[in-house]
C-alpha cells in the first residue's frame, strides 16, 4: 500500500471529521443523550434542484448564486457507473448541517458538462443507549450522521463535485473540501461479486482473553469470537475494519456501535467480525497485515460476504444501521 495513497485518503476522512462533528456528547445531559434522533425529513427529489441540462458546474453555481456549506466526501474508492457517495455538510463554524435537502453534481475537470442532480438522503449514526460505547459517549467529535447519494460517473478520470442544498428555504451551493476526486477503472479493494480474501483475523482466544490487545473500543466489541478465515465460504459473514480509538475520521467508533446493535438481533444469520487497523494498536507500527491484504486505503470499511465466500456488499466510511441491515440482507440472500 503506497504511503501517498494513504495520505491522500487521510485528507478526505479528516475533512469528513470536521463535517460530521456535531454538538459534543459532553455538552448533553443524560436525558438528551438518551433521546432518539428526530424523524428524518422526506428524501430530496431530483425535481427539487436545477437540472444539469448541459451546464457546467460554474454555470450551475451561478444559477444558484448563494454560497453555502462545505461538502466533505467520505469516500475515495470510486469507479465508472453508480457509486455510493457518502459526505458531510458543515458550516463556517464547522458545525454539522443536519437533515437538509441536498443533491450532488459531478463533472470531469476542465469545465466540462455536469451530471446530476443526484439527491442525497440523510442517515443518522445513532444507536440505542445500551449499544453506545464509552469510546463514543466520551468523544465530543464522534460522528453523528452523514448524507448518502447514488452518483453516476460516466467513465474513469478526475471529477469536480458540487452540492446544492436548500437552507432557509433557498438553494445554496455546497463547495467541496479538498481537490478533485479520482474515479478509477478498477478498485484494488475487493468488489461486489468478487471472492473475499480468506483472511485470518485475531480472536479472543488468540488474545489470551485480553481483547484490548485486538480492539480499541471501550468496552471491546463482541465480534472476536471467530476468525474470518474459519467462517468465510461456510456461512454469511460481516467483516468490519475499524479502529474506534485511532480513527482519523472519528466514524469508526459509531459504526462499531452500530454493528454491535445489528449483531444483537441478527448474529445468528451471519458471523460478525471486527478487525482493527494498526499493529498492536499503535499508529507508528504500521498497518496490520489483514488491512494490507484487503488493499484498504482508508478506514472504516465494511464487507458483507455470502456463504459462497463472495462479497455481497461493501461500504467505505460511515454507515447507518439501515445500511448495515441491507448489507446483512445481501449476504444472507446471496448465500
């Protein structure tokens, strides 16, 4: 894995950390922390936003006129065709903008014609109180939510991204954080339909009962009972690469909590395995061999694998409980 690629990806997820940093957990009293998130607004529709209609992003921005929030992508592995495109929106004060109608437009660099709008849906990362870890509860910058859009890229190349959001009953442009994004012909990360690497992951037994050696979550997750290598190709499996204490994007803790919540209900349908990122849980010791074997440029990553040992779903970055439910469905259905 090239250090430069990891550095670029780290920039993307660091931007997401700013986008997703909502009000801190430490600023909430116990009653507020236990309240469920407000119900999501109806999803945005294409007709709610300007049509691309042969325009460039510059022309679309001029049509919208007002400048608004910053859009920070949470993904780096993109290919021609339809892609899950996760991102955060934040204002000048770095506060998260929650549940706003928003759509994404993309265009090849160089002022070419744009594609879109691709409406986004708002996804909460909240879990029931009994599944929230102390790691997340004590982290004021832990991610709270994200937006997800299905974006179509016509071909490989470098693309500019622009968002359009409706705030205070007016449309505003959402400027992207960072440089243009890259769409590659083929991802190095195992894709849907491909066979999953038969990776040996450390278990509670391997750690001699001290799960903190293989898990930075507090308390450690319950997803270390079996090695992925022992279940892949035999039963559906959910493999989650995440490091709650060392994650640059601050989304690893919330997604591990989400996996714990879904496992409590669906653990009989699929094996749930959590894999840390860094050797001995130390940043300066480099990446665990399992991370290198899967070719992962960022964290977290989730893979749903069917009984045949093929990837049925994969998600880069943050994901909601609803998205994980669908990934489990794909693994079980494909078995």
